[in-house]
């Protein structure tokens, strides 16, 4: 920790902010900080609370500078960049920014970074969902049994390009029983040598000299692109279903372009643009889905709103142009969250929780002497005496506990928490929220303050 960061931690103002965060009094606003002091504040809060953080800033340039400042303070910080979407067929396409994003997302999954800094545009753009990224990542270990064909298939399925000699990220080459590849999640390419059907040696090597640098025992083949099409038949079915639903003046043009991509897929070729099929290939997911246990810092909220507005205006103009020429259509027209959707997603659940907890006669709400006395009097008891004693406890949350919390009614004849949420949201939304809570809490030690009640009443 730097001397400046320590100085911040010793200030009364910082102590107030940290204590408020610990108590869950959020959001907290901090004004009047110069850029470098914002890095010190993030460093102090994450270090003091032993929490990871997602920092959203107006643009990529600000994200790069803040990331550099955090790195200089000894914080393991990564920038999550925005990227351009390509809806038209191109002869060549750079995946540099996609690969940088994959690197950040993989390290968030593996808990190998402390702070992620993202521009507003990057944070709201759709990407590969966490569960899919995990599924499409393959771990190889020294001395394990596998075949050359299996390794090549894993690399092809992960979107790597076969070349004569590996020179950059997302490439692989094969020479006899030797496989070289460069994963977005690694700093150097990897060389694997097979002895028969066994991984004999694994090492990093230098691209320029092709010489080995460090021997390793395992390596992860992470996807080299955000959008991976590993089942052509499944995508063909989805495109055919979409094509059959198209109605309107441009129906013939849209269907012609969709069926052209279907023919390419049936012929074993890739579609002209994978980006346009993002809404069909993945369920909507953003970097926020990777940051469930992270503190969220919004730096320069006015600038964030302005940049989100301008970037989404440009994206909508691009989408409209593509819709006009039949390249995109309904069902292939949403590629990011809007700022309002993000805020509403959070505020809706908080609003419902508040409504549920507002009624003191509801058996789900927290009680005290007064609410219990009121309940007893309504039930016909005279002169009830109530004493509530607070008892503290700690335990580790198991996955089954979370399901029980949502599905079991708090008392006979009362609706469960899930049933209460279903009055406000559809079942898919509630189930996803329950899964998010389960993933967040499972395996964590939590502390509770439980009320033990002593009642003396006559009826």
C-alpha cells in the first residue's frame, strides 16, 4: 500500500465512507477528487474491505489512465475495452479487442485480478455468458492422456486459426506431435509435445526466437473470440425459425440474406458476420454478470451518462441502416443494455424487497416488540408481554439453503419469497435472480443477528 493510500485511510472522511459501505449504506458519493486520487480511493477501499471492484468510467481513454494509476499503486488491475461490432461480411477481421475482453473475463472467473476498469460502452455491451465461457475453456495437464486430434478439435471449437507458425493471439500450428497455440488468457504462446497419446511436455516459448522459456504443468485453452459457433445445425435451426417469422416490406431481402448464411453453414463455412447473430447464439450477458461479488465504482457519473447516450445513439444509427438494407431485422437488433435497463434491473428488485418488508403484519418482515404486540392484539390476546433478545451467529451458506429460503413459506398459509416475487416479475426473471443469489452466497460465511422471542399473553 502506498503512503498516499495509507494517508487516505487515516482520514476521518475515508473512515466514514468505509464504515458506510460495511453497513450496506449504498450508494456512497465522493466529490472533489483529482484523477490520481480516485485510484488511491479505489485502492484503499478494495484493500481495506478485501473486496474486488468493477470501476465504470466514461470512455476507454479514461479507463486506460485509471488502470495505469492503479497498477502503479500495486493493484492488480485490468482494462476491459469496448469493441466495434461488424454486421457485414468482411474478408478479414481483427479480434484484438475481443481477445483482450476474453482475457479480462477469464481472469475474473479465476479470481486473478483485483480491479477491472471498463468504459460505460464496454460495460453495457453484450458478451459471452460466464457459464458458456467456462464450458468452452479446456484445461490440459502434463502427463494426461489425450490425442492430437482432440487438442486440434478443442482449438478449432474455441475459434483459433491454424497457421504455419504462431505469431499472435488466437493462432495455433501443428508439426508432427507438437502443437503451438497462443491463448488470450496468457502472456506467451504454449508448446505441447505429445508422446503417443500422452502430453509429454508443456512450456511457454518466445514468439521471435521460438525458444522455450518456462516449463509448465497445465494450460487453459480459452476461447479466442467472444462469439463461438460450435454447432452449425443448432444455429441453422434458429436462423430458419427467425426467417419464417419475418413479416413486412423487406421480407424477401431479409430472408435471402438469412438463407445465404444457412447455405454457408450447411457447407461447413462460417457465416459472413458472427456479430449479427449474437442475440441468437447467447442469452444476454454483460461484464456485470461476472462481477457479482464486486464493489461497483461509477467515476464521473455525468460523463458516463453522456458517453452512454452518444455511443448508443451511434449504435442505433448503425442498426437502423442495417435494418433498412435487410442485413438486420427484428430478433437481430439488440446488442447491449441501455443505461436505463441497467438501473431499472437493480431498482426493480430493491423496490419489491421494500414493498414486501413494509407491512409490519407480514410474517416475512423483521419484527420487534411493537410489531409482535400488534400481531398478538389483533389475534385476540390481552395485555401481551413481549421480550426480544438478539442472538448473533455465523455459518457457511450451502446451495440448498438458498433454494429453501426462496421456496419455503415463512409460516403456514403464507406465500414463499419466490411466490411474492412472481407477483412482480415473470418466472424466468425470478429464477435467474435466485440463481444469481445462490452463486453469490454459496460457500460464503455469513453472520446473522437472529431475534429470540419470549412471549407472555392471555387469550
